[in-house]
């Protein structure tokens, strides 16, 4: 599943959420390399996140809104951390 996420350089970038197969280990660079071999450059995800399961709606579909909301919260947490670190001089 892919969604658009805020990006400081591009304005918006692609983030892929991946469910590795049972017992399978994937690396972010493997996913991006696979995509680069098969997709146009502008379609290759900039970010990859591995999940153990997708959030689902009440009808069983992947809940893209929840993925996007979780992404926004993660971005807010990252910015808060960076601002806190800067304020403390780290």
C-alpha cells in the first residue's frame, strides 16, 4: 500500500507500507531497488515501512486514512523531538 506523505524537499513523497511474507525478511533498499527496476523514477517510494498487519476498516479493506493519520502523528513526534533537541543545544 502506498500513500503520499509530506516531504521537505519535494512537498510530497511516496511512502510504501509493506507486509513481508511469513518468515521473510526484507530491507528497505531491496524494496526501493525492486521498484526502481520496474517503475518510472517518480513512482518509486522515497520511504518504506514494514508492518506486521495493515489497519482495516469495518468492511475489511485496508484503512488508508489510518495509515496516513499514523504517518502524520509520527511526523509531528519527529518534529517535536527535533525542536526539543535544538532547544537543548543537542
